[in-house]
């Protein structure tokens, strides 16, 4: 079965103060359901971009920039690695993840199939 990576994009500057207890409970329930269904291989949230670094390679040179990355509106706030029968199933799980958020959240998930081999 193919694997899919859902990159969870958020705007750190327009964050409603982090996930509520109710959202965390709904996430836990969905994660448990996905795990029991054999779909979820791994998931996690990421620390704020202020604690990260970007490593860039260009023209044979490497540069490192420490966060925060103010020039970027959206950052990757987390990920989910899923194994699904097809893209339609992976999209359905991704949509269910988005639907558990409160209306004040703005979240975008970029779903990509993992290349095998």
C-alpha cells in the first residue's frame, strides 16, 4: 500500500494561542482511530520556527539561518505519515483531521505520496 505524507501548514503569526484541551482530546481520539485502522504510521507537531534552522545549498555553498523565519507566512507545524489504499483514502483522513479544529484556526495540509524505491 502506498504511503502519504501530510504536511500541516500553519501561520505562526495568526495562531489562536495553541491547541485547546478539547482540540487535543479530539486529536488523540482521531490518532487512536487511525492507528487502530492501520493507517497512521507516525505523527507529531513541531516546535515553533523560532527554535529551528534552515540549511540552504546553492552554488556549492551552504548557509544556515536560524529562526524565526519572518519572511514566511506559513510554516510546517506538524506532519502525519499514513499508509492508505489510495490517495482518496489519505485525503479523507486528512480532511477529518482538519475538521476537528475550531473555526478560528487556519490550517492547510499538503498531501504528497511518498516515492518508493
